[in-house]
C-alpha cells in the first residue's frame, strides 16, 4: 500500500512540475501561435527549448518539441517537424523509463502486488511506439500531400508564367513591328520631303544656271561660279558683226512702247536662233543695234565663215518678212549689217549685273562698217574680203575715212 501511494505521489509531482516549467518564452510563443504569427511563435518556442535543454527540463522540452512540430508541419519545415516529433517521442520514452525505474526501485518489495504495472508500462511503451509511428506516417503523408499540392501549384504557376511570357513577347513583338513601321514611314516621308526639296533645289539651280548661261558664255559662267570673278582675255582670231535698223526713230514715233518691244523681240529672237545655229556668241543689244562675235570665248578656226553665213541668213530672213503681206509695220524696218575680223578683249567687268562684253579696234571698225552700210546689204572690211574671198563672193564698194585708221576699203557680201 505504501508503494502505491508513492507512485501516485510521483505522478502528481511530475504533472505539477510540468505546469511550473512553462516559462515566459514558451507562453509568449503559444500566444503568437494562437494569433497566427507562426514565425514569431517558432522563434519564441525555439528559445524556450534551448532554455529547457540547458536546465534539463524534460517536460518543457517535450512541450516545445510538440508545439514546434505543429508549427512546422508544412511544406517548408516538414523535415524539421519530423525531427521535433521524433525528439518528443524519445523524451516521452525517456520520461516513461525514468518513471518506470523509480517505480521498480520503489516497489521491489511489492513485485507480486504491482506486477501488473510492468505490463501496463510495456503496453504504454508499445502504445507510445505505435503513436509515434502513426504520427510519423501522418506527418509524412501530410508532407507528401503538401509536396504534391505544391508541385501542382508550381506547375500551374509555371504555366501561368509561360502564358504571360508568351503574351508579353507577342505584345512586345507587335510594338516592335509598329515601331519599325512608324520609323519606316517617317523615313519614307522624310526621304520624300528631302527628294522634293532636292528636286526644288536642283530645279532652282538649273533655272539659275539657265539664267546665268543666258547672260554669260558657259565657260565664263563656270569660272565665275568657281572663283567669284573672271579674268578678261585677249582673243586673236574673232569676227564681229553689228546690225542696225534704219528708220527705227520714225518707227518708234508711230508706235507704242509695247509695239516697239514686240517688234524688237520678233527680230532679235530670230537673230538669237541664227547665232546659236552657227555657234556665235551674242554680246548685247543696244536699242535697235545687235552685237555678236564668233571665235569667243572658245577659239573657232571657222569664225569668219560662220559669221558670214549667219549674216546671209539674217538678210534672207528680213527679205522673207518684207515679202509677207499684212505685216505693214514690220516692212518699214530695214536692216544694215557690218562685219570686221581681228583681235579683241572679252570679259566681265564690275561686280553688279554681270555682262560679258568686248573691246578693241575690231569692235569699232565693225561698228563703222555697219554705220557706213547700205540697207539690204552686208558691208564687210577689207580684212574679211582678203580672208574669205576663196569661199565667198564680194563686190567692192569704195572707201571711208576712219579716225586714226586712214582709208578703209569696204565690200558687199553677195
């Protein structure tokens, strides 16, 4: 009877001791667990476990292991949960063994009376082993289930990620194509604009070139564009022609300025075409006078022949105009033509309103030939006669006095 009382007393003492071992960290950990703050609960319980281990407080260790196993029973900490379950089981066995040893030591003299206690202890040990095994199996099953669920969840997440990535790449590709199209369209538009501007610039340049060539010979215009100025040059072999309308003063008095300009344009435009045909350089018009030179700015070995042919064509044109009925006003304009050959200086002078002009005795003598001429005839100098008589026919018509030149012989080109 004394042995039974001792056993009961030990059990009561054990459970009282268990109640007293719950320290502050463990209490706070349980409070965090109830509030759902798992990580804080784990930290507090682990601190309590260390304190229990350092104080050999087995009951508190068991409570800590069991609580940590419950807190860590998830996919991340399931291995640690198994460790805590196993530690709890081992401690439980250890405590049970200690109780058994105490009982055995205390009731050695009561073996026959309390033999049933050994069977009970053995049964408790077996139950404990079974309980531990079942708990381990349950924990493993839960972990495997959680792992399987997590695997499926990861697969779904991966599928979602791939779908989102595909959508993102599709949108990105579409935006890239759109960006390329916009850039291409802008480039096409820019190129079109540049092409239009370039065409306009080229057209303006061509027009300027045309206007410049209408004022200056091509070689002189090129020199002027390259250097900003030109150099006057002496040309040894040239032929100069002057034309003039007789009776122009009377014609001007009878017509309006518009009619006068129209008449000059009619005749001079034809003269220009004839000059271009024979490669002769038109120099200028002075009122009703027309000045042109062959052999400039580029030398021409046939400068005399070209000028004489051009003069004959002008004479023929005037005859044809006079022969046309109904052009009464133009019939009144009769032409005189004078030609001389020799050296002269040609070039552009000044910096405003560029004009290609010629100077020298050759020009002056040609002007005297025209002024001393007869309407409807081509009056040439003796120099022309001597150089061109093998190819053209001439009629001698007399001499004139020229200042500082003496007598000058004249011939009609027939």
